[in-house]
């Protein structure tokens, strides 16, 4: 099954994706993670993307297309993939149709997680991520036992993403509002799309997500 998880920054895409992976084995493709890897490794793509990412702006579409073309053909996605952070614009949604067609595939389910702006601001500012296993914590809502250290056996150091600083958060949310509106309109007309309430405890949100995936799987 191929899924798209659409939500604003801080909307819970990363957290929900790992829960989906644990239950259904659907591999996540996070364009944000892929871009951060390029940035860290200082590749040509990373150097180009850096200025946009640090300002909280969207990276140009042609870079995303290049990244996805390489990613989607990997063996591990043959049994399904979950797109997290892509598409973010209408142009990317249209590009995705041809990218999936090229690999004889299609999107089976689009989940839109609805979360109000004030909750996003609260969540993003307190978000911390493990350097090693990438587990996501929130210092207010689901804190680690030690604020600097991951609870998992890796015990990795927790860090705050550069673009989770207050000035950049506001810019990212504005961009999401302006660029993503037409994308949401585009998907809301499609029968594969379902909007879910993304507020409340992680597990409550996941119960809704899981029910939906199970239902779509049964109907297949
Ligand atoms: P994320 O981890 O999904 O919040 O993405 C972090 C940053 O990577 C974003 O603020 C953008 O600068 C860039 N990025 C990730 N995915 C995309 C995309 N689909 N289109 C454009 N820029 C993206």
C-alpha cells in the first residue's frame, strides 16, 4: 500500500509514520530527512538546498524530483511506501503522478492530519529528536526521561532542528498555509483522501490512522 501523510510542520507526520511502520511495515520516505542527509554530507543537492531549508523556505521542485526519482526505485519500497513531507505543492502532486506511473504504481490512500496553528507552535518549539535513532520527543507533551538523552537503548543525544527555532517556525507555517492550500483542495476531491483529527495524544491520533489503514486494506 502506498500512502501520503499530509500535515503541517509539527502535525505529527514523523511520529505517526514510525507507528505505521511498526504495525504495517510500510517504509517511510521523508523528503525532509533525505534533504537533511544531503545537507550533512555536503552533496551538490545539499549545498543547493541548505539556504532554503535554513530559512524555512521550500526547496525548488526540481531538486525534490531528483531525490524522489532515485529513492522510489529502491527495492524496499516494492511492497509499499509512505510519503512524509511530499508533495507540498500542487506542482509536486502532479509530478508525483508521473513518478509513480513510471514505476507502475499509484497512491492508495492520502491521509490529511488536521491540527490548528496554535497547537503546532507549541509542538514545534518543544520538539527534540534523537541524533542516533531519530525518535521524536516533545519536552511538554511526551518528554524523554532525561531532557538531553533518548530513552531508547541507543541513548543518543537529543537535538533541536535548526528550523524549529521560533523565527523559522512562523515562516514555515506561513508557507504551509499559502502553498499547501491548493494542494489540500486538489487532494480533497480525490476518493482516496481522508481527513483525520490530528489533535490529542499521539496514541489517540494513531488509533484513528490505524483504523483507516486497516479499512482501506480490507477494501482492497
Ligand atoms: P520537514 O522535515 O518535512 O519539515 O522538511 C524540512 C525542510 O526541508 C522544509 O522546511 C523544506 O525546506 C525542505 N523540504 C522537505 N520536503 C520538501 C518538499 N516536498 N518540497 C520543498 N521543500 C521540502
